[in-house]
C-alpha cells in the first residue's frame, strides 16, 4: 500500500528526523538531489528525479520547501526565502536504511512542521511527465 507522501514525510519527521536523536549528514550528501537554488516558481521547478510520484512546492514563513516523493522514498529540499539558496534537506524511505535503522536522514535547517501541512503553491505528477520547467 502506498503511503501518501505528505503523511509519510510527517511520519519521518515525527519518528526520526526531527527528534533530538537525529540521523544527520552533510548538506552535500543529503541534499545531493536538490537544486543549489530555487525561487519557488514554476519556471524554476526542477525535472522530476524519478519517473513516478510527485513534486510539491510549499511557500512557508521560514522558506520554500520542495518535496519529491513516490510514496515509498523521497526527498525534501528547503530554500532560504531571501537568497533562494539550499539551506536544508532530508531524505526518507519506507525501510530503515539510514544511520543503522532510521527511516530518514537530515542536514542543515529544515522548515517548521506546519510548513509540511500548508497548502501547496505548486504540485506536479511525475508519472505524467509534467514535472519541471520546459
């Protein structure tokens, strides 16, 4: 059964990546699949990293969040509002593949948890080939 990516992302945050016992890595490692900069617009939306799943962009009080998810695995990339530079990332899976048993790994600064439940500014379905700018 596919777990919706928004719910899965929150589950990762609650169960692994937002606790005081974080599974952490460097931004270069965890954010490897994230664009170096992103301004939150459709014109700068990167191509889907996988031929399935979805991309969701949320504009939050503390930055811009892109979530790539298939429902089983995914990545979140978090950008500074002023500079549009990548400042944080997390990766997650439905299997405990990180740090000897964690479902996710984080790096840098991540958004407030309320950001993940906010209304998407942009959303694209990667399986239809409409992800990313043309």
